[in-house]
C-alpha cells in the first residue's frame, strides 16, 4: 500500500478524478499490491495442503472402518466380562457373609479329628490282623498325609486369628485340663525372646500351648469324638519272632584260632561240631587229641 500511495501522490487532480470515476482501475491497483499478492499465495498453499490431507484421509478410511468394528467387538466383550465380574463379586460377598474364620476353624478341627480317628481305627484293624499289609499302607499313608495337612492349616488359621483378635484367642484353662482342639497344636515361639541376665539363673517359662505330639504319643480326641485306642504300644521284650542262635563259647588261651575251644575228649565237653563255611572262610575242624 505504501507504493500505491506514492503513485497517487504524483497524480494530478484531473487524474485522481478520472481514477475515482474508474472503479476497475482501482481494483486492479489493489490487486497488484504486494500484500494482496502474499495473501493470494498463502491461500493457494493452504488449499493445496488441505487437498493432500483429504486424500490421505480417504486412503485411511478402510482401516478406520475395520478398527471401528474391532472396537465394537471389544466393547461387547468388555460388557460380558464386567457382568461376569459383578456376578462373582456378589457371590463372593454372599459367601463371605455366611462363612467366618471362626466357623472355618471349627470345621477344620472337626474334619481333622475325624481323620485322626479314622487312621487310629485303621491301625487297630491292621494290628488285629483283619487288614492286609498293602491295603493298610495305601490307606494309612493317605489318611496321615491328609491329617497332617489339616493340622498345618489349623495352626496357620489359629495364628492368623490370634494376630487379628489377640484378646479373644487367649487360651483359657478348663476344668478337665484339656483344650477344645482334637489335638495339641505346635507351640508358638516369640520372634524376639527377652534376654536373660547372667546372674539371674535360668528362667524356664512354660509354653503357651502343649508340645506337638510325637510319633510315640497317641492321639487324644476331644469330648465330641469317640475315644480311639492307641495304635502302637511298646513291644514286649520277651516276644521275639525269630529263632535265636546259640552263642559261641569263649576262646581259650591255647586255642588255634580263637573261634572254638579245643577240649580233651576224656573231659566230657564237646567242641564246635563241624566246619562253618561263610564268606570264603572255613572254621577248622576239631584236631585229634591223643588219649595220653
């Protein structure tokens, strides 16, 4: 516009009046200015850019349509999974409201007592001779494994309840001196024991629970279960199922090898009767002694 104004300043009044009477010449002078030329160029460049972008969008249209179909399918799957999740959540809430940790502990104790009683009964049947060895081993091993698994689960559940409810899980001594469990749990040890002073002497405090029953101790059922006899007792020392071997006589100072006693036949005692072959070594036979 500055160039155009410079041109207009050089015109006379008659030329300016003629320019006003000719609007087409005014428009041509405006279009020939540099500012209008730059605007026209930017407009053409924007139109070309928009055209190229439109062509790219048209090329990507099939991919867009396929992705829309995949999105619809995934959304339907999400809805079904969400409905299934809500169903399981409601089922879990219903079960959690009906079952408590105390009820689970009681049920585990009941089943553990039944398994212990069944194993003891099975051992009694085997000792009475009414059950073969193969059948006893199969049934007894499975029952004992199940009993030990339930025992471990009961102890862990007791520990969890003791940590969550320390006031309600304290052991209370009963009149009969036995707990409500069908067996004695393993003693719980404190993680940080209190150190004992050097001059105070040993302080042996009794454990909180009675010790875990060993292999030699028999199972003591609770009052709600039928009492079972002990499965195994101490073996009587007089009963021996195998025949005993005669003991060898003590060696004499003048024996040939130390394994037998050479005795004069006139004395009436009898030496080892014959040679004994074992492991590549033979005991020598009794040498002949003279009657003098």
